[in-house]
C-alpha cells in the first residue's frame, strides 16, 4: 500500500470460514495479486477512511454560521467571573 519498501514484521491472523477464504483467494488471483496484497489493498483504504471520518466533524453551512455566532458572543457576567476566578489549588480545605 505504501510507495516505500517497509519491512514487514507485524502479523495479522484471523479465522474465517473456508468458503470466505476461497472467495478472497479467487478474487486475489483474478486481480493478479497475492492474498496478502489483495486484503491489504482492500482493508487499508477502508481503515484510513474510517479513522479520518471518526476524527472529522462536519457541519452544514447553517450550523457553522450558528457556531461562529455563538463563539463570537461576549461572555455573560457569570462566565466572565468564572474566567477571572483564581483557582485555589493546593490550599487546605476549610
């Protein structure tokens, strides 16, 4: 999957029905790749997509505009007081 020649040291083993393995092996043969390369060519892009999707938040234009309006608002009196409050870390309890 990568353009560099990485040393292959990690293994991934799985149990699956014999007919499923035969199907994957046939598909690999039809594409002229090894079983390992075939599986990697299918799984790695899907894994990358899933990771990116899990790390991405998508908003509609309307939701984005609402979000910007909210963060641009001035602090309320309570929030301003909270931001100005000096924490009492380490002070003994009363």
